């Protein structure tokens, strides 16, 4: 599934710098393996990159493990979210300090497949403004997804599809890639929690950025505890959905991207 680009082909063959943004709260059991896997895949695919881990009020050895890793991994950066804690706050902090021409948001628990990051990168190089993964189309794979979360996920995505008239079926997955101009065009960001996972793609779609959907793999975490609470699928998600709906149908295009030069 592809929404045609309105900005023309990629930047005359220039290779973008990709930031891999990883928010981390007490992920000492998985963060080193996650970062090593991503670095190995991106280096092997010759993707120019930085890996930016945002420390979100960690109380375990996440920071010390990463600082040891930095000595052997020049592409790794650490930044600390000193503001309020939580997924949305951490990602928004990362979006204020990242260096890349594009950014992909990746979970710290190794649930996202690093090989899919390479696919995202090439889609943006080909001209798309965004690359959206789906775990629920042909070619995708899902392992060890808790059934309660799966049911809530599919219900929420069905509602979003009906309200916005889109065929894409995985808006609630954070694992997506955006050009810098999309992130800047979606500001100001409103979500402080996991509802940021739908705010970014919904704003990108409503504001007219181009996007491509690719199948992605997802694996249940092997270490640590999930920071996601099912109650997050409640009022905070509804708020963002209503906000995006109002913008889509009543803003008269005031927030849509400007035409390319």
C-alpha cells in the first residue's frame, strides 16, 4: 500500500542519515542486545545512522550498560529525559535532540526486527515521506503477542480505519519511520504517553505526507516488563483520535503540508 509522494523523488540520490530513536525505562535486561542487533544490521546494510537511546528515569543498570557499549560503538548516543517520565515524554525528548534526516522509533525490548529498519530506510530514499510497518499483512510475522493486547489492538485499529477511511491496519504500532520534515510538520506534539504512537501517523496522514506500508516482524519481549498498560487504550487514545478527526474534517486544510517547490 502506497500513498503517492507529492514531493517528487528522493533528494537527488543523497543518502540520508537515519536516527534510530529508542526510549528506555529500566531496560537493562535487553537494551544491549537490542542496540547490538540494530548496529550490526545497519552497518551490514551500509545505512548511515546514529542510535539515540533516551534514558527515561531509569533505576537499573541501563545507563551503565550503554556507557560501556559507547566505547566500542561510535554511532551510539545517550540523552536523558529530565522532564516528566513516560513513553511519550521520552520520545518527544528524542525528537527534540536527534541529528538525522529521518528518524525511526524502535522499542528497547527487541520486539522490532532490525532488518525492517533497512526496508524503511530504502522506502524513504525512494521518495516516501513516511514508512509504516504492519504486523498484520502478507509477509509479516507476529510471535508471542499477549491475546488481551492483540484483541484491543485489532479493535482500536478497526475503529481508526473506519473513522479515517484508510486501509492501513496498524496505526497503533510505534515502529514507524519519518523524514525530519514530517516530524517538524506534525508539531506541536500533544501526547505524553503511548498515545503518541497514533498521534504521529494520524497527523502525517491528515496533513498530506506520503507514506508506504511494508510488512514487519514483531516478537514478544524476552526480558524485562512491558511499560504499556491496556488502560492507555482508553481516554488518551480517544482524545488523539478526536483531535485528528477534527483537524481532518474541520480545519479547512490549515495544517496540511505546503506544496513542494
